[in-house]
């Protein structure tokens, strides 16, 4: 599923193309018809992201709450004002690369006929956005949005005062392996399988160390590196955790094969020590790590 950097990029995109605009909200599929009726005709005031949770706040106090999950995706299209938008969501590619949205080169005449099971369609004067396949899609109150946020840990992409200390405390109170805690959204919001594997490698942390066995300095480094790598993901629209010195070829960002230290590199030599990168399953997800560096 999309990791936190993609959801923050999505929020920025919605703010850019729909912020302050009156939206027509519908549910071509029909599953969100009641929620659409509560939101349609109102102005989208703010787009918000926390971890993997996404919210659109409307002027009458209600929110559209979306969690894309494994299969959710947003697609966009419209006139020339939508040139900055891109489709985000399933199917995922290595590094969670986005695809460009469709712009109408001629006179924009409105959105096309819905294709597939479109749960929600948002339409403004200049463009549209379609949501398909999301795990969560609901019209909720401010109190209900607050309850969702209260269940989440700090988000490295907000990095607010006290967040670092909050993460350290939540991590070190648990005896669960750190590899699971890094993806526990109540401990750290927004980190998924790629960032989990890469940050643990970059900080040379044994994935099976219990949270209570992680010292304060190491826990702080895990937070700092999550902040750094996820901010890069927001900037680049991709997850790249390796330095340019390891990239082959020219140009800006690396090819997929050079973008990560351990993620999906099982059996290949570690870029640092040469040991074959390992893969196993933990918490029903694949974990990639270096048995030589992370001991």
C-alpha cells in the first residue's frame, strides 16, 4: 500500500487543484451515495495527511476520510490547471512511482464517463478526481476525524515539537520486535515495508530486537532517518534511500535497481558488506535485511 510520503503528496495535490473550490461529489459505483450527498455542493477547505490516513475538510465541518489500503487509487484529469497532478495508488511500483494525470489539450468539457468501480468522484470547474478500491471511504465529523488521529503515532513528515520523544517512548515501551513496531501505525504513522527495511538497514539495527531493547540514541536515529528519507520521498515522488555514489548511469534519480539497499534485493550482495541480502516473513509481510550488517 502507499507509504506516508505518497499520502502527503496526495494532500498537497488536492490542496493545489481543489483547495477553496466548491465540489460536486458523487458515487458512480453507488457504495458511497449517502456520504456523497452529505458533501456535495460544499467547498473543500483543506487537505490533510497523517501517516497513511487522508482527509478532506469541507466548509460545513464534515470530512472525507480515505485510507487507500492495498488496492485504493486516485486518478485525476482536467484542464491546464491540472498539469501538476498525478495519479496515486494501486497498482504500486517499486519506489511507489506515480503516473501523470490526463489533461485536456482542447476546451475542457467536464470529466469522462466513469470507468470501473468509481467509489467517489469529485468535480470542480476545472477538473475531477476519481477514487477506486479504497479500504476506507467515509464522510465523518470533526470529532470522528480526531478519534482516528488519536489512534495514530507521530508522523515523521510532520515532525512537530515532541514527536521525536513520543516515538522513542512508544517504541521502547514495547517488547515486540522493532521490525513490527516500525510498521505499527500506533507507534509510527506512515512508514511501510520499504521505509521499514531501508531505515533499519541504514541504522544497522537488528530487525528482531525488541523495542524495549532499543536504546534512546538508536531510537532517535530511527526517527531522524525516517524524517529524512520520507521528506526525500515527498520531494522526489519516489522512495530512494541510496546515495548518488551507488547509482549507475547519468541523470537525476537512480534506476529502480539502484534505489534501495535491501528492499527486494534478496540473494544479492549487500552494498556495504557483500553478505547476501536476506528475506523472511514477519507479521504477514516480507522483511528484507542484511544478516552481516544488522546484527
